[in-house]
C-alpha cells in the first residue's frame, strides 16, 4: 500500500529543492528575469504539501485545508508571472485574480462550514488550470527562434498538468460512494504523480530556456561585437584615407608655397634675362637667379632631411635662417643684428611641417623687411623660454599704415594665419619702423592642417 502522507511529503521536499535550484540559477544569471517568481512558486508548493499531510494528525479547516490550497493557487499564479517576466514582453494581467475570486470565496465558505466535499475540487481546479494555462500561453507566444523549443516544451508540460488536475476534479466529482469521497486514494495518487511530473518537467524546461537564452544572448553579443569591430575598422580605414588625402593636400600646398614660388620667380627672371640687353641689368638678374637657386636648394635639403630623419634640429634651422637673413639684407645695405637668448631645445623637433611653416614665416618677415621697409638697420631676437618661443623682428624703416595692411597686405595675413595655426600669437606695429612679435608654445603642437595660401607678399 502507498502511504499517501509520505508521498505528499516527498512532493513538498522536491518542490523546496526546486525553489533552491531556481534561487541559485537566478543568482548566477541575473540578466534572466522571472526566476525569482518561479522560485517563490516552488517554495509555496513545497510548504503547502506538508500542511496537507498534517491532515492525518489534525483536521484543521484553516491550517490543513484552506491555507495549503491557497498556497497552491498562489504558486500557479506566480508561475504565470514568472513566464511574463521571462519573456520580458507584455505585462502581468490582474483580471484572472478577479475572475477567480467568486470560485475561491465559495470554496472557502464550504471549507469553513465543512460542506460540499464533492464540489471543492470543481471550484479550485478551474482557478489552478486558468493560472497555469495563462503561463503556458505566455510561453507559447515566445517568438525568439533560440527559445521556441524550450518555451513550448515547458508550456505543453503545464498544459499536461492542467489536464491531470482536470481529471482529478472530475474523478472526485463523479465518485458516488461517501466512503470513497472520505478516502480518495486514487485522486491523491494522481495528484502525487502530477506534482512529481510538474516539478521534473518544469525544472527541465526552465533549465533549457535559461541555457538557450544565454546561448542566444552570447551569440548576439558576439555578433554585435563583430559588427562594432568591423564598423571601427571601416571608420579607421576611412579616417586613414582622409588623413592620407589631407597629408597629400598639405604636402602639395607646402611644395607649391615653397618650391612653386621660387621656380616661378626663376622662370620670370630667366625670361627677363633673355630679353635684357644691358650688361649691368643682366648681371643683377643672374645674381638674383643664383640667389633663388641657392634658396631652392636649401629648401629642398631642409625637406629631405625632415622626411628622411623624421625630425629637424633647431640649431641647423636657425643657422640657415640667419644665413638667409644676412645674405638678403646685405643686398640692400641693411645692417642686421641677430641675437639669440635662452636655451634652445636639445631634442630634435619632430613636427617637421610645423617647423618648416615657422621658418617660412621668419623668412617671409625678412623678405618683407628687405623689400618694403627702406630701413638702414634691423634687429632679430630669438628667445627660448620654458615651453615658449619668442621672435621679435624690428627695423627703423618707414613703417606702414595698418589700414593699408587690412586692405591688401596678404603677406602679413599669411604669416598671421600660419602662426595662429601653430597655436601662437602674432602682433604687428607699424609706427617708427616695423615690429613683429611672434610667440609660440614649445614643443610645437601638431596642426590639423595648414591653410593653403597663394603666392605673394
């Protein structure tokens, strides 16, 4: 003979173990929603079973009949809530509780008055079946391909348990003998088998859903990571292409500003020399051609050294700038005073384009001084300070009108633009001669791109 209370205790113990399993799995899979509700559902079932078994000891309407049945109904509704949360779509509906209230009220009245033994299962089973069926319906609505099989398995298991409890209610209702109603062994065995099957199938289906959901989410994360890496690689490739194009444009602009100007002047002077028939003028033209050719060679050597080594030395740069200034001022009889103070950086400057741009500003300032100042003497002061470079170029010439500079002084505007792009300051005064004050940070900042200028001064 089967000892029914022992079977009921066994079902309760299995439900409590199921609740512990859901708690542990939920703790290690916190992204999966609904496991807490399922753990609570299994816990209520696990506590309700021993209370039912206590009917062999004490026949309390509240403790061994109404309370465990209420816990079983709450467990079914919590299963439904867990299914809604697991899908993470939709919301929990409360109307089933309202619909179940009349059935539960009649059942409670019958329990408290110890009547209607035949009708009690007919009143509670529809509530239990409704809640389980709604949970099954939520799982059947799962559309994610990775979860379809496990969700349908759990849903069909819930519907199978619904069928078992419907059979149990009908079996008790149609028992005609009062003795059979007082000792319903067969329906209790059916309940035991149904409870065991529900725990096993529910646990197995939930584990499958959790594993398949984790696998699906990991695949999605991996796919998103791959897409991000591909997008990043494409962006880097596009950025590299833009940088290459920008560098080419900047190089073309620099070559045009430096070598283009010199070669254009050489061509113009060569043409003038070919049509000039006076020896003094021809000599002056050829001397100018020689000067420009020398400067072109110096500019080319500066570029090549910078490209080959990837850096330029401040000492070489300033020595060349001083030589250029001395040769150019000597042609106009201008007395040049060149002064350098402070400790220049010992490390070579790696900002090749930026240094060349600065040297062009310095040479352009000397060139303007020689061509336009009508000065008798000029001073150039290069001052190195901690994290700062200052350059002052001053002459005792005729100066200039600031209004004329704003209207057509393109040379000064080009110099101002270059210094601004290097992160420095540019000041110019035209009274009692001309004074240029340049300040730049050290080391020179890497510029995004030098402005393209046209020839002219």
